[in-house]
C-alpha cells in the first residue's frame, strides 16, 4: 500500500510540475549546478585523498620516518631499518625503498627515468599483483643479480606504447642491461613519481652504514595494533640505537604516520577541502534559491490547497505530495548534475599537464565512479528536502475561509512566509559575500605570484633539466668540463643573451637541499642545529636572474675545480648567521655525516625565494657548480624572443656533447611557473567559478523576493498613490527593503569571509586577510548587483496604476 501511495504521489507531482515548465526547468537547472559541482569535487577528493592507491587495508600501512630536531627529513638509514625489521613486533612486514634518477638509452634520444629501488617485501606489503609478468624474487635482491625491472603502468603506456609483449624485453638503463619482468597495474600510484622499479640489492657495507640516510621505509601494522602502540615501540627502538651508535644516531628518533598522509602531502588536502567548502556553499545557495522559488509557487497554489483541504485531503497527504514534487525536482537536478560533473571532470583532467599529473597520487583514478553517483543521489535527496520542506509546510498554513472567499484572486502570503523568504535571501547574499571575498583574495594572490618574476620576462627564458648517466658524477673534473662545454655551445645559439646553470630556480617550489651548517670557529650548543639551503650555480647565474650584489664579488670563471673553494650567500643568510658583521672572509661547510670541505664566503647577494609556500626567503648559500658538480642541473637561457623556439637547437647542442645526457621539462620559465602553481590555480579557478555562480544565484534570490513583495503589496501601493504618495516614495520604500536584506546578508558574510580570508592567507604569503581594498571592492560589487537585481521589480512597482491595482484586488 505504501509503494502504491508513493507512486500515486509521484505521478501527481509529475503532472503538477509539467503544468509549470518554467518553474520546473529553472529549479532543476539550479539544483543541477550545485549537485554537479559537488559531485565533481567529491570525485577528485575520493581519488586523491581517500583512495589514491588501490592497497587493501590502506589504513594499516604506515611510513616510518627519521626525525631530528630542526629537520623534517623523513628518510632513514638502511642499517637502522634492518634493526627495526628484526626487533620490532608491531608490524607484520616492513619494506624500504630508495629514489634513483636514471637515464634510459639505446633507443633514440636518452630519456630521464625516475626509478625506485625497492626491497623484496615492498609489493607483498602493499598486497598488489602485477598486471603482466611477475614480481621480484628473493634472490634478485643480492648484488650482481639485480638485473630486472618492473614498469609502472604510466611508463609502460608512454614509453612502450602499452606493448603486451614487453615482458622479457632487454633495456639499457643507467648504462647497464636490465630485463623487463613485469608491469604494475594503473591503480598502483605509490610512490606517485615512480616510473619503474628495480631490486634494492645493498652490499654488506651498505647494510651496516648508519650515516647514509637516503631511504624511505614503510610498514604494515599487525591486525589490532594501534598507531600509538607502534609509535611507542619505534621510539624505544630509536633510543636503543642512539645509545648503541651515538656517533650516527644520537639525536635521531622515528615517527610512524599513515601512508595516506604522506602520499597526500601538506597542500593537496588543504586545496581540496577549500574547494569542497566552496562547492558546499554553492549547494546551500542553490537550496535557498530553490526554496524561494517554491515559496513563490506555493503562494499561487494557496487556493488549490484550500480547495483540496475542504474536499477532505489531510495535511499529511498534501505535505507528502508537495515533498514528492521536491523529490522529482532533485532527481531531475541530479541527472543533469551528473552530466555537468562529467563535463567538469573532463575539463579538469584535460587541463592538467601530464608532467605534473604524474606526481599527484590518484590523479589517474579521478572519475565519476559508483561512490560519486551515490553521493549525487544523497545530495539530491538532501537538497530536495532542504529546499522543499519549509515551503511545503508554509503552503499548508492556509486560511481556509479566507482563501475560498477570495476565489481565484491572489492573496497575500503570511508574515512567516515573508520572513522565511527573507532569511533565505540573506543566506544567499552572506554565502556569496564569503565566496567572492575568498576567491578575490586568492585570485589576487595568484596573479601576484604568477607575475612576481615579470622583471625577468619569463616568456623569454628557456629552462630545462639535464641528467647525466649514473656514475658520471664520480668524475667531477670531467663533469665540470662537460658543463662548461655545454654553456659555451648554448651561448653560441642565435638569440641567446645569457645562459647559466642552477640546482633551483626562484619560485619553483621544487624544494631546496637544506643542510646543516657549520661556521668555522663557532661551535653550536648541543641539540642546536644551523640550517641553510644549498644551491649550486654557474658563474653568470646572478646576472641572468638579475640579482643584485650587495657586497664582495660574484662567482667567476676563475673559480674552478682546482682553485680555492668559495661561496656566495644570501642577504637572509648574512642576517641570520652574521647579524652584526660582514660574512665576507668567513669559512663554512655544509652537511653532517659527509660534510663539504670548508668554503670561503666571497660575496653577498639579495634574497631570492625558492618555495612560495614559505613565509619568506630562507638562508641560502650558493656554491659553484664547477667546484661542486652535480649529477643533474637546471639550465636557464635568456633569449631575445620566444624561448620555446630555441628548444630544438638547445637539445641538439646538448646531444652533441654526450648523447647519453637526458633532458626533461624543457619549457619557458613562464610555463614552469604556471606548472609550479597549478594546484593553486585549480583551487583559485574553482573558487572564482563558485563565486560567480553564487553571485548569480544571490541576484536571482533578491530579485525573486522583491518581485514577490511587489506582487503581494499591489493594493497597498495603489492606496498609497491615491493618498498622495509619489512614485519616488514607492521606489524608495521597496529599495529600503532590498537594501536592508542586502546589508544584513553582507554583514553576516563579512564575518564568515574573515575566516576564509585567513585560510587563503595561510596558502599564499603576501595575501593579507584584512585587505581593505578587496573587501571594499567585493562588498560594493555585491551591493550594486543585489540592488540592481531588485530594481526591475521595484521599477515595476513604481509604474502601478492605482485604479488598476485596487480593481485587481
């Protein structure tokens, strides 16, 4: 009987909605906007934060990170890890991995590959099986027997064209022959950057080395073991190691954290939560807007409700049928919303550069899956109930006698109806204010960051990374000579004005190499750590990046591998470590377990900021790449015209020196900055879009309220005009009502916007949460838009003919 009654209600609701096509279409499309936006964002959140990798019982997989006061480096030593593996009981299995930068050669141009050397337990700990082939065997983790590789799905598709016969194929990797033995499934996105896997085959000396902290450890908790218990056991193990091996392990502890936290990193969850909050605001505005539409429609149906009540319909029956209409609207909105979500996801996925997407865990899993569809249904039901319940209850508050006496004429709504509609309009304006101010602050910050380096004309600067073959860095003199030769060749290209090498470029957010610093003659107190960012550059780097020399001299061609070692420091370095004297002439060295030789400071330059997430420039020390040649470096070419036009010539110049050199990320500096800020650009773009939708819906909301008020007060307007009121008086009366609603909404919105502004300021340094210009401009724009939206119905009220209004009533 219940199912039959429900079907009857739905059929009746469908007939009623079909009679009002304009209302039905408007309400469904409005709901679709909110449902579609939230479904798309949830699909991203689900793939990137909740399920970035397809690992069974992911909540039990932990990272085991080394921790030292003054450093956030999560890497560990192999010897310490092997002790944990033998002595601890909280984990059912542990595995360790190491990043390897390698070049794939022998098949055309050399290709840089981000490889991962993994212990034999790695894949079994993650409980994943290969898509093709097999996993590593235990004996392949022994030195000399580690000649196998497993490809990631992404690398297999890109480099081998998804060849099903790739297993068994020989490849030349890092100058050594390997054989492909497997391909991992698309769902394995850990580590996100890994393109292929090789066995970790440490030598006996490496197994006992506690100073080499270049490894990452993971463990799977035993069933029933709490995170706190495992953390306590690991800290106790670290304390034993510190006591037993004080020279290497003193001051080191270990943290246990869910792998999911490490995969997401600190910024991705913040981006997604901010976007989710914004789209939730949009959905709330949508519900308020649809509720106001329902209120307006309910007023026109009071006669119908009265007649049906007089004929014996119960209030419960009427309420049920009104809610059935809301349910049908929300289902229709969900259907259209799913289409909008698919379009939204398609645009988002298409706009993300592939070279950036490869570092985002779960990005390839973003899709409109079953969980997202369930969310759409839930959102539709919730939106239907939220937007339809209050109007339905209000529609049932009918003065039966008064409505029947009025016959077919329009009657004014109850005061509670006016109050509820006003509340919804105020809520829409408040939420719109919050979103507009938040998005304006973020857009302003993004604009400033994207144009921070405009003085360098970034579109005219070409940048790329060069990776030398594995082992070539063992011959520093040869490497320095090759770098110098490459600079000479690139300087000779047409249109090149300057060329330099560097380990980092400003605002790249790639992370600098922070090392412990020792200053000659200034021992630090026990437990204290001095840190500086180590950046290697070639002579000419500061001129190419237009960095001013403050004192001393810059690095020159004379600072070679056989000359006294020198360094240039940043202004922040000098202020932190030499606050009351010049740093020139002092000797410093970097590193703890394998420190550099002493270098003499010969110059001080202005600060450059390498990570935009930092509140300000970090202390930096610049070493000459000719004295400290590294296995990889980044080139910066200042050109006279379009930088990418030189890409082919630059590749040819590098290949002419050594064909095994691999180049990656060749693009203009403007493109590089865009890629570095892509996450914030997505967040800012979504906020701006949501703010635009919110503004439009808020304007429609205030328009609906004022149109309803004008319609209900036609008789009053007619009487006022007959009694001597001017049409200007009528206009001012209604504008005061619209102004009051707008002012209250803006007041509430400013309070909420202050909280969002603080969140944006924490993301983008340089953005002030009390930016008076942004707040003032946003509030002025919203006030003008709201009053402009109310002008049409207000203008209509001022044109009412008194006699006609009284005759209609």
